[in-house]
């Protein structure tokens, strides 16, 4: 069925239903609903009983309460009581309300090609710009909004629900706060495709420009750092922004000009009454209707504005588009100068994440919809759902991913964080083939430190701190030996968070030894607070020692203002404690009287650079991708690409609460795939600046096919992983760890060949055929037939042939030699063995995969195309043989 026919057919039944309210017209209601007790009772809504006074109607009553209401009215015949029932009945019958996202039949604005009488087509080709204010777009958008309102009005009683958003640009649907019973009504109504309870989302929580080669290899091609990303608008769907930070300031000497294609608005700060925008920041809005309806939003804590009360949003925005050359100063030390990947790109803020609860999908979908209407070029999503969707048949068709599909179809490149569930398989929270899913890598900069004990032992640890005074050793004192009185034992004093519980006279001039408790993991304790405690007590330094293993805990170095170190190795902590106990003299009651153990803390302010980089970070979520909530493997490779995401320095909101160690600071060094995604968003902005007509799939193809699978030392990429004893180790990485490889910005600006048909194929085939199986075709198409720069077959039975079409964007013809590499369990052949591609021309290659043996595990390989003009194009191949 063509899109035009689909749109018209989908909208027609609902249009008819508006003439006769749905619940009153059996001919317009599904048979199974007509026959249900719920429906038969609901038909009483609006009915007049002959024994009631003229004009008396009962509305809002359910299966049980409606009969009771009629008997009361018949007995008392008091019309005023009916009015009272209209108020109390919905609350009694409908019960607890939740936020639901309703997806409708019929096309949204970006894909509507006509078919509804009186409304011309609004869809455009990828190389065209949609005029949001045109009469066609405006009228069709209004038509969909009215259509949503009429449906709700015909099914639900006024005052018993609240419509929060109408989605009309990217998806056709709406978000509504209603009861489960009302959701069931809607689920069975004509024209309704899906009704899903809203889900929460979570955060997927400098040196990297140099590590990626931007200053010398990329920025000069765009006019230098002072022009890199000029006039490209990156939208950040995140926790807001701290506009006063120098990373987001407007240049006085080189001011930002207008961006005509961006139409977004700027909210005013409700406290200062100043705009959040300044030229660098071109748009700032917040979305919280679902959070408010759910009762999760506290305006005193969460800020009903685009202001970042968390820190996460400011950090991600600075990584992608922060100003160049901003000094990173903390505790009197400068750690270098920070810059975004595209320092002249503009920032558009769409706040959906809040301090205490995260966010809701319906608010995120509204933000994405608005961002695309506003005219952003790039979208960065360092957020994701807590798990795969449970209501839709596949992960690809939930409202969140459907909105992203339409965003890409509208010409917006989308980068999304892969998730922080690693190193375990199937932990991704970014699923769909039309977006770029970003894994997190560890770059070449590591902060390490060590402690030298008085017995000569050297204990490695973490601590971005100065050395003890003049590199001298000082006496050690345990917090347990410095408690003030017996009453302190009822508090958790050993983690050194409360200086009032410790004896300053004993601690002064010594190194304070503290324990690492679960409070550090829960966020109620922090290294920063230990530093403040030690300083207030006059200590010469501090040590935090981990005595018990906490599986899955990630220990990061924390910048502090005084000598300090975190010992993370439990065996090293034992060495430290044994030395301390053997060197401390105690009286008959066990009280310490003489402290003879000494130690010196080394200087940890300077990072060490390594060639074994990048590595896949331990926390980065791994593939394979899943196609539904049952976690069946999908024939789509995820993640797509690897970018720096470990210990990333960038701007922070001083009032941010996301990281206790950086409370009150202007910069933070944070890890997560949240930090990896904006690296790709910023690099995509550089590609967009150089090639403004390239589609999102073209940019994604350029990034993936030019990525690296070797580290700086020319060794295969490795991934951080847990050993059987839960100790971190390194293993050879696979495409399920890094996708196509580590991003190579310089090569991505000159890719030569593209896999360019992703959106055209995906919108028709992936959603309709893969998910719904509604396309009648003589040739069954599968996800691995998508023309994307990877091949994944989760169940390879016998031999399977896969075709790919490449298109040249080079200025001259180039001849490519095609080579393959594959694990021995799978045979991989490609034809032709060589081909010449003329400028702007396309050529087809055929890959044939044959299962040689069934091992129950995946095999990995690649197809490499080496051009005679120096270009190298590579796509990963993943398959598992099945009987």
C-alpha cells in the first residue's frame, strides 16, 4: 500500500467517527469491544433515562458505579446530585492515572504525501528544507491536533484526563495523563496504533580534540578553530545548560551572527528575567509536562526553565560545541584548555532531564519534535530508556525511536549514547539502524598516583592531587583512632565525611586514613568531602582505602586541593592496614598512643600518555542489538562507532548535583557514553559544515567506513572486561564493543564512498516489513538487506547473499581492490574483486556468507575496499552459523 493510500485510509474512519461519538456508535467500534461489558456499560454515557427529569444525563460512570448512580437519581430525582456525581464519579471509577503515549494511524508532517482531502502533501526530499511556517504544514499540523482532541473528547469524559502534548511533526500521536481503564478504551479505538505507558529515561553519563587530531588535521580545513562548525546548530536533549559558563559565552571580538535556518525560541530565566540565549546559545526550552502530571516534578529543586541544575547538560554541550581555549582551572591548578569538537557551532537546548528523577519519554519525544521543527542540524541524545520497550513488538517501533526515524528523514543527524551497562552483552539502550549509536572509549590520557609507605612499599592508586609538602613523609592516623568520644560510633565516621566527629588535635599534621564505604557508591559520600574534612582538621593529606570489593564499581580519579589518594586494590589496602597496625602502639584498652607508620603521597596532577589507546571502556554497553523485550538478537550492528568517553574534562554547572565530587565547580572530569555521543555530534557538525547538502545517512556512512580498528600503537583495539575473579582485564575487542571502530575525524571528512540509501529503505522497509510485515512482496526483505555500512546476520543457515550499493562522492574516478577477512567458522566471498567508481556514480557489490560450522557464537570479519588514490573504506561483518 502506498503512503498516500495509507494516510487517507487511516484518517478516514476517525473523521467519520467524529460525526457520531465513538462510544455511542457500535458500527464504528471493534466487535470484540462492542461485546464487552465495559463497552455496553460505557454506552450509558450521555443516555437519558425516561424516569429521570428532562435534560438529565449521566456521564463518566463505569460498569459498577453507573447503575448505582441511576438508582440514586431515580429515587431522589434531584438534578443537583447529578452534578455532584459528575465531579466524584471519575475519581472513584478511574483510579490512578499514568502518562501514556498514543500513536495514531496516518502520517506525520515529515512523511505525509497527501491523500486527506483539503490537505496538500507536506513531505519533502532530503536535499530540501521544509518551510515550517508554510500554509500546508501549518494546516496539516492543526488538522492532526484537532483530530487528537476530537478522538479524546469522543471517548473520555472531560476533566478526567489531561492531554499533555500533540505530536504531529515526527510522529502522529499524543501524550495524555489518564487512567488504565481509559487507556484500554483508547487501545481498542479505530485509528489507534499503539497505547504505551510512559517510561523513564536516564542520563548515560580537554584533551580529546588533540587525541582525535582536530587542531592539525580537521579544523584547518574549515577555516581554523575560530570557524570550525560555523552556523551549524546542534540540539541537546539533556538537563539544560548553565549559560554563564565561559564555554558558552558570546565572543565580543568575533560575535556570532544570525542563523537564518533556525527558528527556535529562547525562554527567560524566571529569576533574573534574562534570556538564556546569547548568540552562541540560539535556543533554550524545557519540557516537563509528563513529569508534572506524574507528580515527579518539584519546581523548587528541578528548575522550571532551561537552567541546568544537574551539570550533565552543560558538560555534553561543551564537549560538542564549547568555545575553544577555555582554561580548565580547579584548586589553583590549570589542567589545560578546553574546547568543543566544533567550537563555532551553535547550541540549542531542550531540557528534559531533572535532578531527582531523570525524565520521561513523552517529554523527550516532544523535545525532539520541537527541535526538528526549529531547524537543528544535529541532535545529541546522551539519554536513553531504562530498558527495551515492552509494549511494541520491536525495539525499533517505540515512539522514541519512531520520532528519531522521522528526525533523520527530515535531515537531522542523530547521535545517541549506547548506554553504561557494560561490559555485559545486550545492554544497549540505543537500538535503531537510522541513528548513530556511540560507544565510549578510553583515550591515551590516564591520571595515576602512588603512595610510598615508610617500610619502602609503593602502593598504586588514584588521585589528581599535589604531593605531600616537599615530598616528605608524614605520620598516618586512622579515622578509627581519631574519633571524638564513644557517641561517634553510632555515625559512619570512618568514611571521613563529618569532621565534627574527629579529633583535630590528633589529626593535625598527619595523613588521615579513611575507609571506603557503600556511601561512596550511593552518592552520599565523596572524595571531595574527605578532602574538605582533612583540610579543616589540619591534616597533611588523606588516604581513602577500599577494603572490600564492590563488583561493577568504577573508580575515577578526583581532583582535590590537597595531597590525597584512593587505593582501589583490596590487596594493596591490606598491605597498608597491616603496616599501619604493626607500627601503631596501643595501650591495654586498645587505644592508639603512638603513631609510627609514615607515608608520602606523590604528585598526581600530571597525566601520563599511553599508546594503547583507545580502549573500549569497561562501562560502555555492548551488543548484540536486540529486536524486542525478549532480547532476541537483531540483524543490525550496534553500537555504530567508538568515541572518547572516559574522564572527559568539560564545563560544569556550579549548582549541579550529578557528581558530588564536583559540587560548586565550573569544570568536571566525567565518564560515560553520555560523554562519547557529543564527540560524534560535534564531529558530525564539522562534516555538515564542509558538506551542507549531505544527508544524515551520508554523514553516518562517512564516520563508520573511515573509522580505525587499530590503536595508536598499531595493535588491534582492546576492550576492558572482567576476568573470572572480577578483576578488570583487557581482551581483543569486537564490533559488538566498538561497532565499525574508533572515530577518525580527518578521514571522515574525505570518505570517497557512501552507503547512501538508508533512509529511503529504512522508512519503507524496516518499519513496515521488519516490524509489521504488512508489505506484500514476492522477495522477502530482511534487516541485513538495509543498505548500511555493516552486515549482521544473527542466524546464518547455509549460504546467504547480501548486496550493498556504494556511491562515489570523490572528485575523480577511483579503482578499488576488494578484500575480505573472516573467522574460519564463516566463509565470506565478495564480488566483484575490483571495481571502478566514477564521480557521483554508484556500483553494487555482493557478499556471500556460508556457515562452515555451528559454534553457537558470533564470528567477526570485514570487507575492505582499497582505492588507487589512497582511500580506504571498511565495513564490519558479523554472523553466527545456525543449523
